[in-house]
């Protein structure tokens, strides 16, 4: 099996393989037409689990073409992760957004292809009544290829799991492997008796000895400001710019205030912490850099930022990960919101921690904070809105109010 040691590290094959899928579904003429649209007014690529979309402005108005792909199951993703983790020379690139194109070959991913088959792609666009390729979906497909050429992790998102999930898995695996394991005790070895604590009384006495802290002068009255705000000269070239340093100081101060007020410390996952940073006024201008650091699409990073503004770290984790709170939790929520649904006889969908009312364009997600986080459907995507609540009825009403404001 070829490994990175004998393979020129590149990401080009991701884009080439995706383009080959497009060529099996579209004629060369259609692809050429679509390519010309990329020179016109198009919006950013929006990639999410199971689909990609964008906005293309035409003389008839704005169109939102869409390409859908089937998502891998949880079991399939787990097998892919284990296969990647078992190949140390591939792990290095898998921890960055420049994932080696060796993984385009299913032999490196437990026989499970990360790239879909050509016949699995579905093309839809408002320009035509039936699903099928058009020049707008041709443009969208080539936008995906352009992104995959340098950031192939967009294809991980399309297949159901953001690249950040893989990075967290590999980090946990690496941490567990680095933990020293106690040497096994040979058979027949006599275990040493427990130590005798001869100084227990003295230690207990020490607990009650007074401790005198040094005198601290009172703070001057009036507001305080970070010292960097009085600095105007840029730091040396080897340091981050002054604006970035100031943003980090504000972020650190905010984190310290959270800790002092009892806000739970986030998990080792970097996503909630970066979302907290980009949700702050100093960090908002660094949203694109945060997206690159996490290997996420820019649009999804903005969604994480919006989630943090709505409900903190728990809202970010609720956005990223689907959990299973149990069927009873969803059943009770479904019964509670039934009187408030505009179409009470329409079908409700349950999946993981998500309760979806498609007719009302509302979704409730049950988070690790035991609150219901409201989402609304907009342009074929679920967008988080304020405000999460422990009562599903309150969260449902918040989603309806958000829809009325749009």
C-alpha cells in the first residue's frame, strides 16, 4: 500500500475526482456554460451535510442551485476514522485542511468511499421543474471543485461530518495513546502494604492555620481599559499585528469573566472556543481565519458564531453534533408543541435530538444544556435563531417569531 512516504503529498486529486463525477452527469458544453457563470455575480459556496448550494443572480432574479449527495452513516464514518487513525503517515495530513488525496482511494478508508458515485449526485435548480443538471448546477459543481482543490474537507462536510469532527477524534486518540500505561504485575508478586500516615494529626492541624495574604491596594475608581489600547506602535514583524493582539486581550478578558461567573469550561473541541471568539466584536473580523483553522466552510463558521450568540457553547455543540436524548424526550416535546403548530395534521420528523416540523419550517434541537434550541428553514438550510429554552413550547414560539421577522 502506498503511503505518504512514497507519495507526493497533494490535494489536487480531490478536485479532479469531483470534476470526473460532474463530467459523467453533464456534457462538456454544459460545463463550459457553467464555468462562464463563475465570472459573474455569484455568492459564496454554502456546503452543509448532504448538500451544497449558492446564490446566482440572473436577469430573472436570484437562483439557488443545489447539489445533493448521500451522507455516510455513523457506522461508516466510525470505520473511516479507525482506518485513518491506523495509518500514522496519513494522520499528519488528516489533522489539517490539506487532507492527502490518498483518501480518495477507498482502500485507505476501510473500503468506504468518501467521494460519492456519479449516479448518487442529485441536481436541482429553480430554473427547471424537474431535477437534473443545468448551467447553474454546473457552475455550482465547479465551485465545489475549486474549493476541493485546496480545501478538500468540503467533501467531508457534504458526506455528513465536518472535518473538525475527525480532527477531534484523532486528537483524542493521540492523547489516549500518549498516556503511560502501568507495567503489569508479574504473577506471584507480593504487593507492598499501604503506607502508614504517621503525620496525619499534624497535617490536619495545618489545614486550620491562618494564611495571611499580602496587602492589595484598592482599585482606582472609574472604568479600566486594557493597556494595549494606549499602544499605537505596531509590534515587530514576527508578532501578530496590534489589532490581533488587542482582540486576543479582549477575548481573554471575556473568558476570565466567564470563569469567574461560573460559566462551564468548554470541552477540548476548538470549535466552541473559536465561535466564542468570533461572536465577540473584536473577533468578528477573524471569522474567515477561524473557518480555515477548523477546516469548515465560511458560511458554517458564521452559523457557529450565530449559535454562540444565541446560546453559548452548548448551542455550538448542538449545531455541530447530533445526540440521542431518548425517544421520551422527543415525544414529550412533540405533544407539548402540538397546539401551537400552524399545520397540526402535518407530519413531524424525529431524528436524533432533532424534532422537525417541515410544514412550519421549524426545527427544535435538544442540547447538552437540556434546552431546546430553535432553528428555522431558510434557503434550503436550517439556521439557528434566538433563544434556547428548557420549555419546547417557548423555543417553538421563538422560532415562529423569527420567521415572522424574516
